[in-house]
């Protein structure tokens, strides 16, 4: 079952996305920063609307594919020492 329902908005704030993903606000913003820094290769997908960042619902629907990245692929390390990326290609 996808983490979002069809009646949800097409875009979420980073804080709302963090709630859906059950991660902290700071971790969500760090993953969004990684997404922007790596050109979308890893992290939490975001779209910028001026100074506002929004997370597409489609990215949250694919959130169960949150998998460890290959060793050394990301500078973001979670508190448990794992590297994470969000695979939105499949």
C-alpha cells in the first residue's frame, strides 16, 4: 500500500513528507539538500517553487524503495551510520 492516499495533494512540504516517511524534520531537510546537491541522484526528491521546497507525492509513493546507497555514494549518514538514498526510478 502506498504511503499516500489518492486524495492527498500532489506536493507536500518537507515537514509533511517527513511525517509520512516517519523520519525527523532535520533528516528530511538534509535528504532534500543531498537531492539538490547530487542533481537528483540520491536523497529526498524536492521541487523548488521560488524559495519553497515541495516533495512530489509520486516520490512518497515510491518511499518503500528507501535503500542503502552503495558504499561511498553519499555524504549523508544517518544517526545509525547507514547511507541512504531514495530510488525514484523504478
